C-alpha cells in the first residue's frame, strides 16, 4: 500500500484551519492531516512531534510569525515542503519565506481549489525528491558494497602504472584507505601450488581459504608496519607497506611464511621489491617483487626472496656447457639410459649448490630447448609415428612455465626414460630383423659350410655379438639351430625317398657316417630306421 503524504496546517484563524481540514477529501489525493495549530510556537511543537512532509502556514501569526517558523522548519525538516498563506499586503513576507526555503505561497482570499492545487503540487515535488533521495541512498549503498573491489582496482592501478600524485589524496579519501607514509615497498605474495592442490575445492571453501590467508598476512604485517593488502589474482596478493628498514621488511615476509605454514595447510612464497620514495615509483618496486618471487622456483615454495636475487642473476654462471650437453645427447642417441639419467642428476644437483642462482626464466628456456634437441635426435633415428608419446610429453612443457626446479627435473627424467625406451625398442626390432634374415639365409643354404663366422659376416656383425644376438632372438644357439635345420631338411628328403648318401652331400656333410651319427643323436634313430618307420606309418594310413 502506498504511503500517505503527511500534511500539517498552521493558521491563527480557526475557520481557515477547519475549512482546510474538513472540506477537502485529502485521502483521495494520498494525503493525511497529521496536525494543526493556531500560532507559530504551537505549530512548531506540532511539527516537531508529527514530522509532516508538507506544512501549510499563515505568515502573520501571534507568538511566532511564519518567517521565523519557516526558518526553523527548514533546519528541522530540510526535505519538507512549506506553503505560505499570505494576504496581498504580505507579499514581501512571502517572498522572504520562499528565500528561507518555502516552496510556494497562496494569496488570501483563496478557494478550496487553490489550496488543493498548491498542496498536490507540493506533494508531487516531495515525492519526486524522495525518489531521488532513495536512488542516491541505493547508489551510496552499492558504492559502499563495491568499495573493496574499487580499492582493489585502484591499488592494482598504482602498482601497474605510474600515477599522478595530485590525484592520490582525493582517491585515498574517497576509498577510505588507511594512511601510508613513504618510503614504500611492494611485496607479492603467492599461495604455493594452490590450483594444483586445491583447485578441486568448491567456490565457498576456496573463498574462505583465501580470506583466512589474507587475514593472517594482514595481522602479521600490522604488528610491524602499516600496510595495505589486496588480492591481485586467484592465488596471489600484493602488499603495499611503509618501509622502516630493509631488514625488518625481510623479517616481516619470513614471519608471514611461518604463520601461514603454522596455522593453515598452505604455504606461501613472497617476492620483495626495493623501497621507493614516491607513489609513482611503485610499479618499479612491484616488478622487482615479481622477479624476486620467481626464485621460489628453486625451493618449491614457503620462502621469501628479496629483489637482490634478480640483481645477482646477471652474474650467475650458465647451468652447463655446450660440450656437456653434446655428451648427454650422444648418450641419449645411443639409448644409454643410465648415462643420460646420471648426467641430468648431476646437472640438477650442481644447480642447487650454486651461490648465485640463474634467472628462473632462463633455466626454463634452457630446459625447453634441451627437450627439443632430444626430439630432433629421435626424429633422426625413428619414424615420426613412433614418437607420439615423447612429443606429447614435450608439448606438456611448451607454453607452460613449471612451478619449480623439481618439476623440471621430473619432466626431463620422464623424457629421458621415454626416449631411451623407444630407442631400445627400435634397436630390438632391428636386431630381430637381422636375425630373421640370417635364419632365412641359413634355411636356403643348408648345403654350405654354415659356420658362425660365415653367417656373422653375412649380417655385417662381429661373430661374438652375432652369436649373442642370435640366441636372444631365436631362443637357441647358432650351432643348435643350424643342426636342427639340417635334420628337419634330411627328414623331408628321407620321406621323399632320397638316399642317405645323397642327403648327406646335399646338406654339406662330407661323410655319410658322420651325418648318420648326427641324425641319430638328434632323433634317436638312424636315417634308415627313420625312413622305414615313416614310410611304414604312411603305408598303414
């Protein structure tokens, strides 16, 4: 139901008051009478108690005239609408009343229509202003609700772009930011492995976790220095703080790491920028903090790094030499898993001992380049279609910076393992092909003197390597295989009714007797016995 607009009437003539109160159906206009009075003092008391929206008052009254009452009403109810009832001779008074804040006036004598018209006009003006006030209040409420986001946007602007310092005081007050004195420094705080470990949490739990972390950081810093902490990203905060000393700054950062690790299941890494004297220099400190933060790459997290790390990186030695890399690639090309794994282990162990650590991005580029050179080695040795597993593992690192040195170590070890396994597999496959070709040669040339040396030469291998490879692929020794092949051929020829002498000569045996001895040793029968037995079985069938 729409709220009624409240009207109060003040006039020293009772008939005028009664006529306005009772002769007009105010309810039809959405107006209700909340009070009336016969003089200014009484009217002011009624108005103070009833708090009307519209006041209809005479200008000439005993005890307190309409001018004074208008002035006091405006002080008491600044949004109320005052209408002056005035005789023609009182026009100057009415004009002054309007200057004091009255909305309108009605000249006496007046009609009921005159009163209705001017009061309805005042009602519309009051309602319009009320809507505007309500709108402003809503805007102020929304702005208050959005202040945290506005503060975050503004603080982000300060650390990313040089800002005109003349505007800072105005914005600082508007956003109700705590006072902060120069010199300043920027700390960038990152939750370690937040997405990998806790990305599966529901949004409410994530928000609660991030709020708790920020609260711990703010309380820790507040014990030592004035600061402003704001969220910059899903897993990152930025802290702008007053610098008392560089040593204190480092202690504050270390305390933040310790408190987070002690009171939560998370850890954080912090990068500390150098101090600056002006707000416009904050982007410089911010970039230094980001560079320092990148050195958590070496620890895996839970530590603070100052911008000195970035300054020292330019003097850092390279991770390994070109000659050393070539040695690694040579071992990789030969599929020497032990040698390549040992090389990688040495490289990573030596990096951990460096006094001055290389820029993490340089290390990332170096290892990504190494993975591509490993891929090139495999492409020179193996068909592309055999390398899908290796290429997929290489692609995991392309366009993605790994969070720690340990992750690069694991990634490269996996690449080595996959690559060496592919080379071993291809080598085994090629070895099988060599032996299968050799077996075919043996079976086609049983009449020759098939010695180990002879067949090794045919395969372009040393007799020792060939002997071992033959046994590995065929499951039997070279000599056993040749003998068995000749016996199987002899059986077939015996069944085809060849003479024993013919068979011995066909299979490269100089003496029939020696052939017969070998045949009996392998089958348990002499050639003649085998032939008779085999033919006898054939005739029975």
